[in-house]
C-alpha cells in the first residue's frame, strides 16, 4: 500500500509542477517587453526599407491630353540633294545640321535629311561652313 500511495503523490506533484507558472520579477518582465519591442522595430524597419523604393507617379490627364507639336512631313521624293533651298532650312547659321528637336522631323526623316545635306555638301551645292562677314573683316 505504501508503494501505491507514494506513486499517487508523486504523479500529483508532477502535474502540479507542469501547470505552475513561473513567477517573474519586474525587471525580467521589463526585459522581455524590451526584447519584443526591438523585434517589432526590426520588423517595421525591414518593412519600411522595402516600401522606400522610388515611386513613379502616374501621368495626369493634363500630360496625356496635352497637344504635341506636329511633326513636319516631307515627301521623300521632294527631298533631294539638288534642292538646296529646301535643305537650307535644316542648316543653322554656323553651317551645322539642326537637331531633330528643332526640325521636328521623325528619326527616319532626320537621318535622310542629314544624308542628303552631306551629299549636297560634297557635290558643292551647300557650304560646309557658313562665313560671317564680321568675322573675316
């Protein structure tokens, strides 16, 4: 009998020990809260770093509906190295070929105009450099 009673007491003590909560001091509680706070701050900071990428704003209706300057359309047959008066429009004061922004041509048309200006220069119809009178006096 003694063996059975002692076994029951031992099992009851073990179950009580399992369900007992650990008693923490105030400093231990505060230390635990501090650790949880730092973990949450780390998580927030990693979330913030991911969201800190530069955001490109969507185009407004004003930008989308804004009228763009019309591109000048020239027929390829008309643009020829022999038409020096037409090619003079695409040459600046210094004799340089004007950029696409200024001529308002498409990229393909600008390449073709540049090519014809170069051939006209080689043929002697257009000057390579324009001479300013005030410079040479």
